[in-house]
């Protein structure tokens, strides 16, 4: 339940990608007037016609609602957006370079663009995930190129949005982190977020920037830890799901992020772990722990594939169905998806692939070749020697395995997300492998 708040703001969110679009729609829901800005004119035209480029549950309805209420608009006019706004969020992409360092060129371009049109006090807020001390560079860039001695503040307000739950995460956050240099900036951001009635952690900018990388890297570590334990379970006959349950009930540990599987992917964990390793190296510290976290994640999907090869022997010419392409359920995001790794490796082995995903098919068709895209799970498994479960979509939980057995050439399920019961599938005559059991 949102608290009543009479203080509303004019807000610009620069960048209409996964994060920027959710931030824009949610800030509009809180009653602010929001301009969502992107230099991709085609994307802006699509958004104006209510075509949402990325799948996120509830986002399309939220966008439509706030456009109708005239609380949200889309524009490629940076000058107008900056000058009409009190608070300006930078929510552009910061992809990883080959060495793991974050590419901040888009952030720099936005900072320079703001400097050219700044005409009165503004609060400029980093929403993009950026390395520590980026705020200093943003401030330096704007001050260097601004036309006149115009007052402004720079702040950091990292996002903690999970794809598939982003709207809920924004409106019901565990905490809100703001890094500021002035009481004025702190006051503005506290007022902006007051309706959410969430704990607000106020720090300096460097600390806020570091909190984001530290948080995501810790969560990645937790997943890699349980995946490493799953290897011991496989070798000893223990059950990783029961191990995770016994661990997770300890309040000091918690149940979240203890689901063993074929590893983490997406736009955040891989990029942020690499970036944090690079940040540490720049300070002179070798973050070997995170290097091993990354190694475990890569090894997990390789090991899973090796187990499939052990069962099928020769992969060349084998028919393999892959259910799930997105890196996690409730999104169409394919970035760093474990499923893509499996597809590439299986194609190298000259396997014949049939794939299905509830939301990511259209995106996948743009760059995945030599696979058969299917209408549903049952078409995908027809004639298959193996069914790989790569993404734990809800609809995959309720498949009719009696029907699937009649469709498959060899009833073999490789469950990369421990979605199914080995005993139940075994009783139906399936060969089953999972993770850590």
C-alpha cells in the first residue's frame, strides 16, 4: 500500500531499456510526471504506439495506464526532457568490455548532453549500474562542459530490480539506497520515494555505487556455492534440494538463491561479477573468490552437458528438445542465457535441435540459426532422444509426461532446474538426470 504524498516531481528517465522503462512507469504510478527519453527513435515510436520492446509481467498495462493518465510520455528530445524536469535519472546500458570493465561511454554521452542544455538546478541521478567513483566523473563532465555556472547535484540510486518481478521490486523494495553529496539532493530523493514507505539507506555516492556491485556479486556467490555443493551431492548420493532446505531454514542464510541449476545468466550477474573483479584489480586487490564464483558458473553448464553426452553417447544426429531459452522465467531476456550455451555446444556436436520458449522466441529467431522453433513443448519433444529443461517457466511444471513419453524416441529428461521429481518420472519409465541428485 502506497503512502499518501503531496510532493510530486517532474522526472526525466534517460534510457528506455529494461531498467529505464520500469523506472519510468513506476515513478509515473507514484503520481510524478515522467518523460522517458531514448536516442533510439524507432524504440520511442514503438513505445508511443504502446508496443513494449521487452517482456516484463504487468509492464504493458502499467505503461498504458500512465500514458492515459498523462503521467508518462516518450521522447527523443533530451533538451526538452532535461529542462522540464526536476530530477533526471541516467538509466542507459553499461555493457561489459572484453576485459570485464564496464563500458561507460553511454553514461558519458548522457552527462555531456545534459551539460549542453542545463539551464537551472537539477538533480542528476545514476540509475545505471556503474563502477565506484563514476559519480565523480559524471559531475566532472557536466561541470566541465556546462554553459555557465549552473548549480546541480549528482547522486547515485542503484536499482535492485529482478527481471520478471521488476514492478513488484520497485513498488515494494527491501530498501532504497541513495548516495548524495548535499542535504538538498537527499531531501529530493527522500520525498520522491516517500510513498513507498521503505527503509532508505543514505550514503555518499561511492558507497552507494559499491553497494550495487557487492549485492549482485554476493547473490551470484550464493548460487555458485550451492552449485558447487551439488557436485558433492552427485558424488556422494546426497540430495541437493534437501541440503538447500536444511541450509535455507537458518535465518542467517535464508532460502533465496539456493536453487541449484545450470548457472546464472542475464544482464546483471555476469556483467557485475566481472566488473567487480576489475574494480578490485584497479585498487590492487585480487578478488580470487569472485573469480572462482565465475568459474563454478561456467563449469556447471559444461558438467550438465557432459552428463547428457554420457547418456546419449554420440550426439551427432540425435534429436534434442530444449524447453526454455530466456535466462530465467517471466522474461524474454536472452543475455548470457545458459540455454544459448547448450544450443551452441550441441550444434557443434551436430545434434538436431528443436526449441520452445513462452516469450523469448521472437528475439531468439533473430540470431539463433539451424534450430527448429516449435509452437509448444509437445511439438519440441516429438521424436526427441532427450528433453532438456533449461528455464523453469511455470507452464513447464504441468506438462503431461505420459503424452511426452509417447512422443519421444527415447524418454530421457535432463532437468537443468530441478523442476521435476526423479521418482515420478522414473515410475513413468523416463531416464532422468537433475542437478545434485
